C-alpha cells in the first residue's frame, strides 16, 4: 500500500514482502556493474600500482587495467581528477600541429571527446569516473596516505598505505608515481631538484593559483569588450564558453597581501551560469609542503573580496558579479623535478628534437608563470612540435618505478611545457603500457629504456591503443603539404 511520508511530502511505499532479500540482490547486481572496482577491498598484491589520482595517474591506471593487469590507483585526496576536480582547472591546453590537428590522442582523446576543451567540472568528474569504472581489474582508493615505500636493493616492491584508519602493505610488480610532487619517488630514494634550483638562484616554484567562482557575470558584454579592445600583441580571445585576456587591466590590481598578484583573466562558464576565474596568483608557495599550501590557500581566500571589488569596478560585465566560492585546492604548477635517465631541456623543445624512444608528441609553448612579483616568462610564446622520450619517465637509483605528470625528469623551463594535462595523460598512458610490457616480458623500465627492441614493442603497443607517435619532422612536413 501507499502511505503519506512523515513530513507530508512525497510517498513511502510499504511492501508486504521482506525488503532485505531484494537489497541483497540489488547489491549483487550493482557489484557486477562497471565502476564497482572502486568499492573493492584493497588488494595485498597487484600487477600495477599507481599512486596519485591526477589525470596522468588515471591514464596510467586505465592503460594497465585495459590490458588485463590487476591495478590499484591510490589517491590521497577525496577524489581522483587532480587539478581538474580539486583545483577547478576547467580548460585544457592542447597540443596541436601547425595544421591544427591534435597531437595528443589515445586515452586523453576519449576524455576530450566527452568534455571538450572547456567543460563543467561536474562533467569532467563524471568522465573520469566512467573511464576508471569501465575497467574491471582496476581498484580505486581515495582518502589514502602512503607513509612509506617498500624498497629492497634499489627496487621498489610496494608501499605501506593507510586508509580508513587501517595500515596495509601492498606489493606490486610495477609502480607508477603520478603525484604532483613525486612524493613516492622521493621517499624511495630518487634524486630530484625543487623549482628552479638548477639556476643557482633559489628553489622557488612557479606561482600557484586559487581558482574561484562568480555569479552575475555578463558573458555578452565581456565578449564584445574582448572583440573591441584586445588588439594584436595582447593575449585575449573567445572560445565558446571560455574567454581570456584583460592583462593590461589585471596588472593594475593592487593586492592587500603582497604575495598576491592578478594575472590574465581566464573565464570559464559553467552550465549553471556561474564562472570559474583563473587569475589570482600566489607567490612563494612550496607545493611540496602541506603547511605552506594550507597557509597560501587561506590567505588567497581572504584576498578574494578585494579582487571581486576590483573586477566590478574595472571590467565591463562584472558590475553585478558576486563571489560564490573557491576551489578546495590550489592549482600548483611546479614542485619537484626528478633526475631520470634523460633530462629534457628547453632546447629540446625549441629545436623540435626527436628521440628514438619517443612515446608522445607535444607542442604547447614553454609557459612559465612568475617566480616572483613582476617577473615575466623569458620565453616567447610559440609552438614547437617536439617528441617526448620514454627515458624522462624512468628515474635514477630506483627500478620498477616510473614517474609521470609534472615532476618528470626535465629542467625547470622544459617542465613549463610538459606540465600540461594532455601531455601528462600521454605520459601516463605510456607508463601504463610500459608497465604491462615490463611484466609480460619479465623486465624493468630501465631495461626497456635501454633496449631498442623493447622500445619498439612499447611504441607498437601505444599506436595500437590510439596514440600518435609521428616524429616532429613528419608532423611539420605533412602540415606544409597543400
């Protein structure tokens, strides 16, 4: 029968038969659905263990699981997705050839097809959940810390993790560090540098950003303003729901806190009409230090009312804007750079260099945000198609480990291009495939990196999975044809 709900709203269905057996049946059915892997108990051994639920980590875990490997993806935070879901970065910096065609394909292309270049954070969150949920051999664990690695004679064999108040050892045949600060690699003994340490100046890192949300911003007024006043030589433009520019205005902002600065405005409209604003930069943040990150986040939140008042008074279309909220995490562009079998340099990028162990092709400019107030990117914003060698994923001193994402083996300037999400996902997919190859061939990432035959196998695996591995010279030559 039907009975009125306790508060007079809706209805409660009263069943004559016991409900418990039905719940049990539903639980069994749900457990068989894609995505149930995220609810599995934490295994004690897996083929591939990925630490870090960044987009690069997601790609690595999916690539390994897609090949049938038992895979565990461990994320210390509350959800996977990294800068997208936790820092609210809602625009992808794409790698394109001179003809405009995409250079980053494979797993990244699957995500890009679903969400587009500019997207709702909720849509991206669902795309990542669907992607990992479709892999039946993949287990995802969040809210998990990794107190220590398990290292024996220079070989990483697993980790000790803590989840739900319980500590557990998990061993693995191959491991991948997809954290933004290479925390697993560093704890395992991999040498590294911090920020621009190699210059001898200091260990400062690129400015971090707090992305915040506004409502009441007039899209049409801002679009018309950009079209009328952003002239050649000034960065600005419109791409659907994404508008960027206003550098000449933003630089006039006088912050209350001297460690803050307003950069070019990057505005991303969400489906509910709110706008995510990527503009407020915070200097001297140590992205490897939770205390520094927490303090910088709190100070940036206090700065936001002043920023909003400035936007209301300075830019047409913002007069009625009001602050809604801010991202739970800072967007951190740089932390550590590991030492690997090869270190990429700015010259590798600017000269469009190729490598025999090519595992991806990229073209995003060297994008260095300020290391201090008033500093500018010393590199001209221009695209150069370049190859990414497998060796930058393979760290020194520790084997059975690869590192993907922002902390790969590169000089700080080269990392200004490599740090982009599509590039990180291409490296993640390559590491996942390399882990599969290492296990199936009873070898290690270090041996793969030094074996032309194994590199050729890895490249074939990547191309079969949809990756684009043409040489930079081929990309350039093809683009020039009529």
